[in-house]
C-alpha cells in the first residue's frame, strides 16, 4: 500500500531532499547535492523563482519508509505570458515499483487539472537554468552538479504510464587535444579586427560583478527562441549571482565586447565538481568545502555550461575568439576533457559550434509529456 504525503514541515522537506541519498547509496555515478543548498532551492522564502511559480512537494511511503518523491510545479509566467497550459514535474525519484511512480504522478496530474492546465511535462525544474530530463542513455557515466542522474527503469515507468517523449537532449564530450588551436588562431584575429571586438578575461570574481546584469540580459535575448523559455527576473539574477558565481573559477568566464564596450557574447565554463560532491556527501562542513575549493582550482575536467551570442553576431565566427581564450586557460590549468551540459537534440545551431572538435555524444535524456484532459 503506497501512501502519498505532502511535504510541508522542515523535517518532511529534509526527508524529500535526503531520499536520493538512500536510493543511490551504492551508485558510483550519482552526484549528491549539498543538502542545505538543495533545501534552500525548494524554499519559497529563499528562492525568488517562487515570485512567478508555485510548487508542492510529495513523498511516497510504504509503511514508514520513504520510497519516492516528486515536485509538482506551475510556472505562471510560462502559463499566462507564453500561453503554455503546462504542469511541470521534477525532483522525481522512486523505487522500481510502478505503483509508486503512478501514485506520485497522479498527484501532480490532479493539481494540473485543478488549474485547468492541459498537459504535464517533466522531469524539469522551475526554469531554464534548472536541471532537466530523464537519463535514457549513459548510465555508466558520472553525473554533474547541473544534471539529474537516474536508474534505467525511470524511462520504462513513464512510458508504461502513457507518457510520450516531448524533448530530447544530448550531452557530449571531447578531449582538449581535439581542439587544434590553428583552427581558431587563424580566424579569431580577423574576426576581432573586422567587427572591433575585444575579449574580456578575469582573475577575480569581484571583477565579473559589474558585467553580470548585461550577461543575463544577453542570456534572455539569446535563449528566448528556444521552446519553453522563461526569462530570468531581476530577483533571480541576484539569486544566481550569490548561488553560482562563487563556485566558478573567474578564469573560466569569458566575455566579448564591441567598440562601445557593450557585451555581445559570453561563455561560462565550470570545473567538474562531481567527485568533490561525492566526497562531500551532502555537507559543506567540515570537509566538503575543502573538496569543492580544491576542485575549483585543480581539475582536469571542464564543463561548458552556457554560451550566449547576440543574434546579430551569430554565425560570424565569435566562437573562435571564445575558444582561443579558453584554450590558453586549459593549457595553463592542464584541463584534458571538455563536457557539454544538456542541449536540445534539434538545436543544430549550437551543435555547429562544436563540429571542429569531433564531440562524442555520451548521454541522452528526455522530458516526457502526457495530456491532462
């Protein structure tokens, strides 16, 4: 007998966040979050995304044991401004029992119907900067801090429950040795001179702060063409500044400006924190922070998190400037492998950016959709 309980109290929310630690305790590929940070992400008082979204969190019990969880999410900006009558679900984890996954998703569906929404889609977070997708290929590769890992049976459960694929995402990797500097050295000087462009590099996080608002504005304009895009609010910008920038080595953030010092392109690369987070076991203190700081500076794996170029400069070779700057840093830091975060499989434009590096697709993930009426 499966019993569904809405997580409301501090204790219940801790159980919600801690459940995957039990579910994946023997997995060498699952990357745990920092428990305190994850609780804050789901806190209506702490995360400004709740200015435009609402969420309810549910736990599945068999007897007194937690056996599953799900977040039921409505992004009202998406529903009202974009006209997408969608019920989101995320943070979806469960033991291999169809009764559990069915009971959790029925709870989500009931909320969607109560709001007169037409379909549900997931797993996905509150916005475009959150984790997305059920892993469908690549189960024998370690996860990242910006993706969900899951057991192979998740896909089977969703399909048995009548869900169909809505979007597919790919994750690729390539060794730095695939990046022949002659490919972009020859071009980047020409591009810089032709358009009057200058790369901006950083050594301190404080140096980045005056540029961050421009970066988020560029992000909103660049990614607005993608499906289900929801713009980042001013409050969210401040939130992300505090949450993510301290973890990023400032050398891994690259900007390009025009003659008027207006930002026309940016790229954010993050060192891989996967092994460090596994060693931290969900806690920053006493030793977790040491592992994370060490990974920030000494890491042979780099993850390309975001690249944004204003529309009028797209397809004009600006990536040659970006890659040239990163190549210098990667040589200095002895980075050997580059990884890309999930990208829509039909986003041909972004995939063309990487074609000269012979990337290998090593993971695939999907969101799934089901009508509510």
